[in-house]
C-alpha cells in the first residue's frame, strides 16, 4: 500500500502530466497508437488461451491509460470539437477491443476496476509506454518507487490466554506426525505439464468443461446412519462421512443450506480422529457450532473463543473461533497441534489480500506441516460469488494449489489424463480431476427423499454488544425480583422450609405476569423479549443474506415493525431487493407484494409481519424461512412456516429460528418446541393440554425462577 507521501507524489505527477506537452493529435502520433498496439497484442494472446501475467499487466496498464487519455482529451481546451470527437471515437474502439478480450478471459474483468492494485512492474510498463508515445514525463514520474511492504501489526494484536499457557506447560512439544503418510512409489513421470500455466485453465475448466454434470466426487454408499449422539444421519450426509472414514482428507463441501454441512464436518472429524479440531466461522453461527458439537459428538468438548479468549478451555477437543477475532489468536493456534481444520462460509476468504484470508492460509500451512494427513474442510453454499477466481483461496486452503501451480496430488491427476491445455477434452478431464480431490455439491432437490418435508433448525447468536449486555442485566433484575417475591412469601409462612416449593414458584410467576400485562412503564418480560428481538434484527438479517445468496428466495418473519425496518435497511445495504407484508396494507397492496415475490426473480427476500402475514398467504417461491423473533405459541410459528410449506411446494422447507444465546429467548424456544404437536394430539384424542400463549409466558418465568433457586 502506498504511503501518504507516495500518494501525494503520484497525485501531483498525474496533475503535471495533464499539462505536459504531447505530440500533435494525429493518427500515428500520441498515446492512442501505442494503446492500439498493446490492445491488439493482448487480444491475440487471449485468442491463443488464458492470458498470462505479462499480458495481464499490459491489459491493466492499457485500461488505466485509456481512462486517463479520455479524461485528458475531454479537458483539453486547445483542440476543436471535431478533433475531440474523433479522438474519443478512436478511444471507444480501443475500449471495445479490451471489453471483448475480457469477455474471452473473464479473469481480466477485475483488472478494470478503478481500485485494482497496480504492481511495480505495471507502473514501470506504464512509464515506458508513455515515453514511447512521446509524452514528456516529470522527474517524479520517471522514477518508479517500489512500494514498501506493509508493516506487520499482527504481533501487536496477539494474545495468549492463560488456559493456553497451561496447555503449553502440560504439553510443551508437538512433534510432526508422519505415521499416516502413505509411501508414494517413485515413478518416472513424463512431467508433460511442467512448463504449462495450469491455474487459469483449471478455473476455465469449471466454466467450459461441465458438460451438464454436477460437481460431486464419487462417494461410497452409507454403511450406517447412526452417530455418537442421539440423532441419525441422512443418507447423503452418511456418504461423505464414509469417504472420510475411508481416508479422504480434503473436502470442498458446497451443499445447499439445510442439508447439514455442520454435522458432516463434525462427524468426518470423528471418524478420522482429527482431534483437536479447529473451526473458523462467522460470528453469527459460532454458538451454534458449539451446540452442534454437543448434539453430534457428545463425548467431545468444545470451547468458543470470545474476544481475547480469557474463558476458553485450551484442552478442548474442538476450538471454535470467529473470523473477526482470529488475528489475535493466530500464533497460539498455529502451535496447538490441530489435526483438522474446518472453515465455515469459506467464501469469506475469497479475497487473497484480506487479513482473514492470510490468517486462514497461515494456519492451514502450520497444521499441514505438523500433520500431513490432517483433515481440511471448506464449507460454503456459494463457493463462487462474482467470478471463477473465487475458487483460488479455497483451493489453496485445501492444499490443492499454491499461488502459482497445482500441488502434487492435483498435478498427478492432471498428468494421468495424458492431456495438455492445448488438447481437446482437457477441460472436462481437468475439472473432474479437481472434483475428485473432494468437491461435494448437493441441492435440496437432489436429496429430497433423504430429508423431512419440513424441519426447524435453531441458530443461536451471541448478543455481545451494548444492547446485549443491557438485556442480560435486565434479565438478572427480573430474576432478582422473582426471587425476592418468592422469599417474602416463603418467610411469611407459619412452617417455612428449605425445600424448593414448585407450587409457590408457579404462583409467583403468575403474579409477575399479571403485573407485567398492566405495567405501562419499566422493565418486564414483554419489554425484555421485544428488546431481544431488536438486538437480533441485524444478526438475523445477516443470516438471511447468506441464505439468499446460497439458495435464492427467503421469507423473513418478525413480530415488531422496528425489527422489520432494521432488517429491510440491512437488506438494502447488502444489495438485496425485498418486498414487505405488513398489517397496514390494503388487500391490493399486499397482493401486489406477494406477486412480486412469487414472480420477480430479482426479489430475494419477503419481509413479513408474524401476525399480519401468518395466515392466508402463499409464498412457496421460497423453501427457507427465517424467524427473527419467537412467537409465544407453536401455532403462530407453524402458521408462518406454512406460508411456504404449502401444496405445490416441491422442495423440503427449512425454518431457521434465530435464538439469542444465554437469554430467556433460549427458554422460550425450548418451551415452544415442547408444546409443539399438543393441538394435534388433542384432536387425536390425547389428554394432553393444548398450550396457550399465557402458559408459555408463565413457563418461561417458572424456568427462570427455578433455575435461580436451584
């Protein structure tokens, strides 16, 4: 990155060049003929195959000079309008050549951006082209300064939690483990591909070599659906687990959301004994990962890194850390001795210049150096966001390529094809070679027979901001009030007892609830739940954005208007088009919004009021629902999900409930789940009492007070 002084110098140089003398305008003089020659060279190179580094630099410099020359001609007051129009026409022709070249090799498109980084070699090339065009350059422009490497501030951020120090004292030396590395026979390979540029052809293979086939490696049949926990696997999940059991160690798991990528990763680690396991995730899902460890592998302990990691357990089997704090912990994580690493939402590392990407790659290299047979898994429903080059960093994390060439496993597969990029059929064979290294992509429609027609998945989120802290303080105040009320009543009894009186707990909960209903001001269970909804608005919207980019249309439900407003603002900021279903709309307005969601492919999210849109609507263009706020009844929740899960829905439906961890929200979610199905059982002749809204509210208060007393 250029220093401020260098930027000022570059700015002054650019300004001076606008007034430097140039050759008279003419067909064979000035910058335009030089640009024309360079553009033709790049065009010819692109016709021969992927554009290599030298011509990529030429392409970028040509684009920069074209922009500068267009601006200079526009501002030049010394030429006639006719001459100006003629020069602009010539530039338009050159711009057309560059555009066609970029269309032929799409990796060049990123070089057209105004903020694309320009290397020292490219700046030198730009200087030389200007000199060859007869442009008089200033002394500053003649000297190209090599930009200094950025100062590494990582060391200043590093922390070492006390638990990690204890672990280091307990186990001060971790030797590399080569016990499971198979001995490869030495072969006299032809090394046909040694002098070929292969990275770009491999990327192109995924653009042109598909042949209609899906990107799924051959997976063995599932031998068992049982797991160490209480849950069973689905068939498509068990197939990947079986592959890990058979010895496969790298996976790009790109299943659609709702197909259980988390469970597959955890159980792949279990069957391959890849412990300790490092899991790098977005902040919004790190609590959910800890819960999933407990559900799927209950004998394995998980620890979550918050902030500086003061409360972590460095002896845990699974260490979960989010991207945002990873930079503080890279040093000790690199020395922990992990035998496996999972990167969730792996498209987060697509930018090779970002610090998060550098951290992830650094850790993967450290782990691979200690344990060559370590498990590496990249999980993402959207491995490609904008361009095929988004694969690059994921493949590097998995150890398939480095920044210049395929690494041995992939190179061996490419050699085995007997083809080169110049041969017919190379793209299809090269694509399959990469897939065989571990790409697994299944869609809901592909495995519909495996999964339930409708299911609810909880996503716990941590409220670690100021609002989250105030909510926890309010909950503590509510619990204190309940405990005081309970103890006062107990103290006035003629025969006090030290045993917990559950009947009295229920009476206290009822009294608190009745007061809350009549209370106009102050903190109570209703205001607290509303504040929790407000605090969850952005995390829920963020999760919805990820879903929409992964699988298409999503229905977002909230109870309160302010939560809907926050979510809609977040969606707009993220570039997603939305519609809204609210209680103040006329029937015509509402139907217009529904039709747009059902029929307009650009509409990504329907933002709906849980009460206004919970009944009578058909939103089956989506198969994913996000419940940002919890209802007080299972019936209201079910009605919302049924806007999507309707006759004609061809895909299994998943409802994602966003739960605020370590708050009353978790208790409400558990209670709603426990009450689910009571209505149906009652209609079927069961004696079970059907849960009403008030009963869930009372039970939530009962749970808080019981926990405090015990």
